[in-house]
């Protein structure tokens, strides 16, 4: 058990409240294990009718310590694994985290995830598979992994590939942040509630009311989704089959928006941008979410120890110099053979399996 997740039952609701505020509730392996154990225990507990995933609020009222739902996984731990143990402990983290993602996706009881604040990477992984994933005006959702030489995992291939109009490819490649209204518009939130309504929503779930009815009753009108203004351009540029074609399409567009997005893509790892595009394509052929996670675990097992991940984390998070030296340095240098090796099956005894 860990103090970084507050696990409790209140009335008809079981709560998984992330409680690592100084790290914006980034997930550690003990947190993953604690959440998994609680969900397994509640699966056959008749007193738990609904599960709520949220984040604990700083008791002192410091807004900086309450600003996020979950900022992702424990990137420092993963980088340390890549540099010092050949990725062994990092692969264990991915394996068990993906089991939690799959457990949430297949859970028979309704799970409500309140994405109130920063929701990135691993935070997307524990909210999107919930039956209800609720955005607020505070939501800032992103899958920014290509900027650190990683890829949009934790089920990102499944969710992003199924968004219309190239939106998934746009989010996977650029790491763009969506606010709550944009999440609802794009299909990455089942409901939009104002943060002032969350306490009432939770109280009604505790009392045993049906989650869908509660959320529908408290749902509010969204603000205008800013992304709609660029949806046509996203569809035009980000539905190409290859990364090179996307870059060329943006380069041929003389608009300010295209120039900005092209400049953004130039900062990302060419390797993991190509990985992400192939991941989204292949996810559409996955028969179920478990098959998607098998694919993503194969990718994670390889990408973790390739040069771009440790280098990307160094440049963006550790040294904060913003000058990653990607290897390969260009999209053209990322060969089909390299991609094939990243996506190749693992030995039978190393493949990912659900709980």
C-alpha cells in the first residue's frame, strides 16, 4: 500500500484519489499496484456500486498542489531504468500499468474519472478507459510523448486512432493540449461539468444514484472549442499516411497555423513520430483493447532503451535545455527496418497479458 493513493469507500462509491501533488500526481509503480488491488477487491463487493478516480485536493488550499488530475507516469524512474538496468524495471512498470489500463477498460462496474486539471500520458491512461471520463474548465489533456522520445501509449493508439478527421494523428504528433471544451468536442470526454459541480456529483454517486443520470443532470454547456477553427486544416494535413507527407503538406501551406505546427513537429523525435503514426494505423486492426495493449507493450519494450527516450527526457525535463539530439536525426533516417524491429513480437514468455 502507498500513501500516494487514498483508497476508501464512502457509501456506494469506492474512491481512488491520487495523492502525489508535488509531482502533479504522476503514477509510480506502487500507485499502479494499489489501484489494481483495490479494483480487484471491489469487483465482487456489493457495497461498491461505482468507482471514482480523482485527485486529492491539497488540505492547505494551495492551488499549485491541486492543479492536476495526473501528469503522467514516473518519467524519472523510467529514464533511470533505461540508463542503469537495461530497461528491466521500466518494462515492469509498463507491463503492470497496462494491466491497470485494461482492468479499467473491462471493469463491469461503472468507473467515473474526473479529469479536473492536467491530464497527460498516464493520466489519460487511467481516465479514457473509464466508462465515464469527465472534463471541466480546468482540464488540460495531452499526449506529449513524442517530445521526449516516447510514444502515446497507455491505450493511446486505441483512443486516438478512432478520432475523426486526423485529430488523433494531430494530437499524437504535436502533443497539443486540449481544454475541457475541446476534449468534449473531440470525443475525449463523455461529459463536461463545471468544477463547482464536482462535489455534488460525487455526493450523489456516494448516495447510490446511477452515474450516467447524475452526470447528465449536472452537465453544463461547453465553451466554444477552439480546435474547431482548425479542424479543416488538421484534416487536410494530418490524414496523410507518412510523417514525411505530413511535413511536406504543412510546408506547402503558407498560413501562420501551418508554420507553427511545422515548427512544433521539427522539435519532436522523428523516430517516435513515425512510431506513433504506425501505432495508430495498426490499432485499427486490433480485435480488442487487449490486442492493442500487446502491441503497445512491444513498442514500449523497445523504445524505452533506444537513444531518443533518455536524451529527450534529459533535454526537456532534467536539464531543461530544450535541445534534444535525436538519433536518427531526420524522418528519412527512420527506416522501415527500424520500425519493424520496434513492432516485432516479443518472445512468448515476455509478451504482455491482461490480468
